[in-house]
C-alpha cells in the first residue's frame, strides 16, 4: 500500500488537482493507460465513466491497487498479497479537511509546443502552485481523454482541500473552464529544476477497450480492513 501511495504522491502538485466540474463530453475514454515511472516501476490505470482503477507494480513485482469511484465518492485500497481491502469515504475526508488549507488555484501556462506520446498528440504546459510562484512541473496534455484520476488527483487521490473542493474553487473561472472543457489528461509529467524537465511519469501505451464493471470492486474473497478514527488511526484487521 505504501508503494501505491508513493506513486500517487507524484501527482500531488499537479494542476489536475484543481480541475473544474467535469463536462460529460470529456468523460468518454474507456480503457487502460500504462505509465512508466521514474523509479522503473509501472502504473496501469483503467477508466470507465467516473471510475478509475490504478495498479502500481514496483521492483520485485510487488503490487498495490487503488479504486476510485468519483460518483459514489469512495476510494478503495486493495492489498493483493494479503487479500485485504480498505474503503474510505472521500466526502468524509473532504469534510475533515475543510478550512484547513488556504490553497489557491494553480497557474498553468501553455508553451505552444506539442509532442506525440504513445501515438497521441499532446500539448506542453508549465505549472506553478499559484500565480507568482516558480514553475515546478511540466506536463504534456492530451485532449479528448477526460481527466487524469477522473479529475481527483493529488495526495491519496484528492486535492489539498479535500475531494472536489479545488474543482469547485476553479469552476467559476472562465480561463480554467476553457482550458479543461475538452479534457485535460497528462501523458508526460516532469519535474522542473532550473528550467530543465526530469520525467517522473510517461505514458507508454493507450488502449481503448470495453471494461468490465467488476474491475472496480474488491474481489469477493478479500477481507475488509477497518481504520478506527478515520484516516488518523492504523488499520484494524478483523
């Protein structure tokens, strides 16, 4: 599970953590996107409507799985080696985080450059956590594929102010509404240092296909772990 959380933290500062409300037309991609990670691990994400299944395979073949249902506002962590899972309420997590952050919308700047990654054209953008701060990330973004993590990116799959809070904060901004209206799906995510980009995640394969709904549920033979006191306590095994 720690391996999976470490992989999702790569996206903690991304602009996609502040996406506006997702237009229905931008949710059309169904299939699997495979990423190569900087640590030589691999991440496969399967999308279907408002659901996203993320599988991270690290060195030694260890695997972690996270399932997000952006309609039900739930996040499920699977631990295949133990046949266990833990489900969290994203709305509850968001309520706990309300008013705990003064995070401002990020600043996203188009460079005018394009690339072709995994056979798809993407546009290069630079990202700063907010206007006036240094640019820290570079992304090559594809349109027409919906949104990375269903528009709920960030640490543990949520923005700095809780699930959906940053989306709502930007929804009324015409500049962002125009930027995201056709989808905003990074195919390359790079860290910027002294103006130079170092790749953190790069898409190696895009596979449109029909996905079975069972992919977004915990297997029947998995046992649920409980976490007393919400996110602040250690997992409680039955």
